[in-house]
């Protein structure tokens, strides 16, 4: 690689994406330390054409993915999974057994046979016309089974994050940025799904854009269990980590709402009836007015004479403007929601409780001649709020990885790829990701979504194409493997493969 130092503007983008950390920038001058593999990642992001590469490479070339790193003696490739040992490129990891990852496989989404071995540590199938690196046979419950494993480079991948919070993040469709040397477009704010916010990161159009390497980096950090800093265009600032509560605008979220305002009323109507003469549950999806709501009427709670703002959906259920106020609405002071009061019905001495669906923010008022006066919570109102809070789950971040193995990676399994696709959809072949069972999407191809918490952290890695490399297992009976045109010539007994396990 040639470095045109005179062109360097000192932006430092190359140091952010260099997978081996061999670049540094000081005083608008870039320098290179030992270990460069000519992956050309720096060239992709440099706005000043500092880096030049020649076709000829001096070091042995790794052919396990399209990057084709030229790895110096003792060095690692850009993916950190392959090493030059004595002039030969070798896998720098060991094959992982199903027993080692079983702790990640608990839960209701398991089904179909477990793989005989996982793809973690197996190496890639590239170029793809070759048999997968590990194809094993074994007997399970008296049945001859086959598992084909590979670490498959999947360029067209996405990550969906679910944040269990009613906090307002921004307008759906707005872009999501990382805070890496400025703002890098890595996704968009997706829909709200019953009390949770969905963030969509990556996908083919972003990963192939000028921001693709930054998107891949932040996605890799998230699926590895690390913190990630994100910002919503014209919206919230986020700190997220899989399995942990999200931090939104510097505040950690504690409780996931028990349901919308209407659902809260349906769940706790007897408590609400004792808590106050009227209860308003503020919520960005459906705000509830208790005495007008069917639940209040069923309990025969007298209509209070309080009327609230918002677009009325049905009796006692209102759509309010969304915002960063109470319950994800634009209401910042609880009495703002009151449109009018029929003073002939709601008389002095009567009480009003306003709360969020989590019980985090609450206000209690008593009507006087001069209007609503803030008052201390009575015991019955406290009892309602206590049961409401106790019924809320802890808020957390979870994620599903979306990808597809219906492309060229199928050639590692069979000489007739369409037969594999059809067998998967017929349920004759079980696909797993590091041992975890994904949901196979209907329709063409083998597209899947998988819970990233069921895959051992560190099992997913990236190459600077950019692409995500996932451990994939295809498990089936020997008869199915033969019928779909599987690579019978590459089949080895499980015991033989396990005896070679190192590390």
C-alpha cells in the first residue's frame, strides 16, 4: 500500500474503520504500523484519496471471503479469524460443540433436531462452490443424522432493536445516526409495537452506502453485547445494550408499561374505582378516561363530569398528540389534558388522579371552589399505583438479526441448491444459527430472523466488504441429505471431527 501523506486532511475516518488498528493520524498526517493486510477498508472511507493499492501482494492471501487479506507472518486477517502461520493461512479458532452453547438455547423458540455440531469456529465456504468445511454424520435417537456447518458471509443483513419504553424517541421513519466522526446514517426509527419502540439498523441499502462500514461496526458491537451510542434525527439520544435497560436522553428507563391506557383501565378498574373520583391514564397510544370507559361503567362508577382533550376513539379512549411528555404524549403538566369540567357534576371535594401507564409520574388533585388543588396521595390511590408498578416488567433492549442463507452459501451443502431451499420450507431440514433456532420467513429463499441473545456473544463477526459472518448449521436425516444432492463425498463421522478439536 502507498500512502500519499500530502493528501491527508486529518479527518481520522480511516482510524475508525481500520479492523486491525494499524493506522493513526496526528497533526494531519497518517501513519501505518506493522500488520496491514491490504483489506482496503481505509480506501473506502477516505475522502482525500490518501491510500493507493497495487494488484500484486507480497504476503499470502486468505481466500475465505471476498476481501482476500494479504496477511504477514504471524498476523491476523481483517476479521481476526484467520492467521498466517509459517506461510499458511489457518483458522484462528476452534470448532464449538453444541454442549458448549446449550446455555443459550433455552426458551420456547426451539424446535426440530439440534445440530450435531455448531458452525462456530468452522470457517467459511468461500469460494462457495466447495463443500462446507465441516459435514458430519451421527446417530440421534436411532436415526442417522447429518449436520452441515459453515460460517457464512451474509452481506444483506439487518438488525432490529426493541426498546421496551413509552418514552418518545421521534417521528417514525426518521434516520438513526452513530456518533462516529460526525453523524453516520445507520438505520431508521421504525414502528411502535405495543409499548416498545423498534429501531431498524443496517439492511442492504445502508450497508452498501458510504456509511456502510460504520453501520456494520455499530451493529457488530451491539450483537457482541457492547454499548452503542445512537441518535434519532430531530429526536432522542440513545445508549443501548442488548439485555440492559435503554438510556434515553441521559435517563435510564425503569419500567415497561403494563399496557396502553385502556388496557391499564381494564386490568385495574377495581383499584381505580377506589383511588379517586376520576382517573386519567396518559399514554401515547390510547389515553383512558376511567368513568367514561366501559370498565368504569361496568363497575357503575358515576360519570365524573371531566372531559379530556384528544381524538376520541371510543368511549373513554382517546388518541393524544405524541411527544416527550407524560406517557409519551405532548402533555407536560397533568392538568393540560383537561378540556373542560362540568362543575355541576365534579363538585368541590371530589378527586382526580392523573398517571402514566407505568405509574412513574402521578399527580393527585382535589377540587376546590377556586379549581384543582394538588394534594397528597391517599392510601387507596397509593394501593392502585403500587399494584400498577408491580405489574410492569423491567424495560430492556432486545434484538433480532435478519439475514438470508438462500444464496450462494447453499452450494456448500448441496449440488442442487433449490432442493435445499424447498427442503427447508417443507421442514425436512432444520436451519440453526450457532445452535439457535431462527424463524424462517415464508416465501422465496431462506430468509430468517433470530434472537441475538440466543447466539453466543462473539460468534458473529464481520469482514470489511462489509458483511456479517454467521455460524450456520443445516441438520437433516441422512436420507434427506442424499435426496437433495448433498456432498456425500465430504461426509465425516462426528467422532472423527470432535477428536480434532483444539484450543
